[in-house]
């Protein structure tokens, strides 16, 4: 038997039309979990890069004294130190950018009744007062 006849037999047993997937429903949940794991890794990596770049830019604002400045060796050490600080900040969750991006983009399994969209904020007409009350 070849693979095509195996697939045809499986479709006949499961009454699955040719255009539909023959994967079991648990496969979709596994795909969703894998997507969410990969998304979490990617968002953590993005936050780490973002914090590292922010620390580099912050350090550039500090004036360097020629007496205390250690040259290229200190620059390399400072960059490595900033990289480790960014890893620590990301792992602690103190910055929170990774979690916001993850929550916005994560997939929810189809068996759940939730949607993967975040609820929209209540609209406020800013032509009125700051809390939505009409101006006098």
C-alpha cells in the first residue's frame, strides 16, 4: 500500500472530506501550545533586546571622564554587563513588555469559548471632559 491509499482509508473511516484535515482535535491543541511556547520565547527575546538597547542609550547620556574611562576594554565589559542586566530584568517580569505582547498575540484553544482578542476599552469622547462628562 502507498501513502495515498492509507490517507484515503483514514478519510473513509473518519468520514472526513478531502479538503479537511485528518488530524485529531488534540493535535490542534498541541499546535496551539507549541505556538504559545514559541511566542513566549520570541517575546522574551524581544524584551531582552529592547531593554539592552535602552540601557546602552541611557549609558551614552552619562558623560565619561577621561581619567576614569577605561577605554575599549571597559566598553566591552559594560556591554556584557548591560546584556546580563537585560536578561535579569526580562526574567523577573519587572519591565512587562514581553507579557503585554504575549497576551495580545497568544492563541486560545478552539475548545474554549474565549476569543484571542483582548476586550476593547470603553470609548471616551475627549471633546467632552477627561472622564467623559460633558464640558460646561
